[in-house]
C-alpha cells in the first residue's frame, strides 16, 4: 500500500500538471474562497463559474454582500437551485460583519460555527486561505480514497464519515494542505471519475487497490437510498396587461424567499375536473377544460410536476379582487425582472414572452 507522504507528493505533482485555471485558485482571500465553495456545492464548475464572477463583481467584499437586500442576493443566485445556500450565504456575510467586524475567522473550528459552513467548507477555507493542515472531504475525496486504499466502509454511515475524515487528515501534509486538498478534489473531478476512471494512465496504477481487484465500479460504497418525494403543482398565472399576480414564498420549503404564482399543491396528479371539485370557488372559473402539460423539475429529493395555467383577466377591478382574495402581490413587468424566481418560472416567462 502507498505511504502517506508518497501519496501526497504524487497527487500534488499531478495537480501542478493538470489543474484547471480557475479564478478562486488565484487567491487566498477567504471571502472569495468561501464564495466559490458555497457556489460549487452541488454545482458543476462550468455552471458555477459565471455566478462566482457575477457575485465577486456585484459584491467585491463580505461587507458589500452583507449590506445587500436578501432579495437582490436571491436574484443573483437565481438558476443555481438549492436556495437555502443563498440565504445562508447572506446570513453568514451578515454574521461575519456583525460578530467579526468583516474579518473571516482564521481557523477550522470557528469557521464551522458560521451559518451554512459545514466541515467541508470550513476545511477548504482554513486550508486554502490560512494554510491550516485540515483535510477537505467531499464526494471526490471519498471516491479517490476508497479506491486507492480499498476502503469498503459505507461513506453515508456515521462510521464511514469519521473514518474517511481521519484517513484524509492522516494524508494531508503540514506544508501544503491547500495544494493537497485542491489536488484531491481535482483528481476526483478529472481523473478518478465515477464512471470510466482513467486507470491505464494513472499515477496510482501500481498501488491502487480498486484497480488491482477491479473494484472501480464497487467503490466507494454509498448505501443510503434517498427517498424521492413527488409533488404536483398547479399554478395560476394571473395576468392583466403587463402585470402579474405573484406570491412571496415565505414558508420553510423549497424556494423560500423567491416569488411564484398562486399555487394549489397535490400529492397525486389530478385534472381540471378534480381541481374544480376540490378547490375554492375563486379559482374554479379560471380552470380550462384541459390543463396544460406539466413541466417536470427534478431536485435532489423531490420531483415536481408543474402545470402553469395562464389566466388572462381583462378588468383591473377583477385583477385586484383576485389579488386580495388570494393574498397575492401585483408585480409590474419591470418588477418581474427584479424579483427572484424559481428557474422553471423564469423559463416559462421566457417561453411566453
Ligand atoms: S487506478 Fe483508477 S481507480 Fe485507481 S486511482 Fe487511478 S483512476 Fe482511480
């Protein structure tokens, strides 16, 4: 089995040769590193990069981000999904300004106390910005370690998480923790891929346990099955001239803080007659005989089937009455541009513009 120091040396050597030139790799500013880490969680680099650039340009410092209205932050985040990340991003910026006078804590333990900053992000900031010798452990790191060292412990279990964290921390070198962590993540992202890892041309080809025993498709082991919930959304897009009726989503649910339409939600599919029977008299007259086909929107733990029913209203009085009855906000065409919306609604607007 490969020794810790040889492992670190090899992977850092590989990183120098193969790393992608990315803007957050050119800095030791904890604000920018934190921003990139939050944006890149559950997001591919190609998708996250323009968001990172927009955030840095709009909010060049943590103080600027903290001072922004939450709505503007959500609007800039729009399209990235997992909006709790954006809300936490904003809350975290505020806390850094209020508690730490705008200066990031400089160690793993204190960083972990910030909103939305778990062990992974804290380790990334601590090692890259402050050279603390602490390992970052993400999906890429699980995969590389499980394969190279033949670790058959379930990465989703508490025991597995602890084991992999300790293993990674044994490997991280005191001198270059920043390079080591970035190298591990980059090697997992570009070389030791989930499917078809590049084993024939690999720095670990002589020592990798998975390669030796042909376990690449077995490791890492992740047993926990995610239960997918299906939700059926029936939206009513009330329009009068260029104005729309929108709802601010305040409940603790997906898309909290964003705006959508008046919504009837079901836990099973239904049709126009079904909705007419079950729902309030106020929306019944607006139901067409046949509902528009649904858009399918897949989130990590949920599948949404979204019908959007356009409702053209021709009198202002009726429009304002509907707004009052259904507790909706009248939003002008300009206002629609500014408010943060789920990407599915943005796409719908673009398709009907
Ligand atoms: S030999 Fe294959 S499985 Fe092993 S580290 Fe290299 S790419 Fe990954």
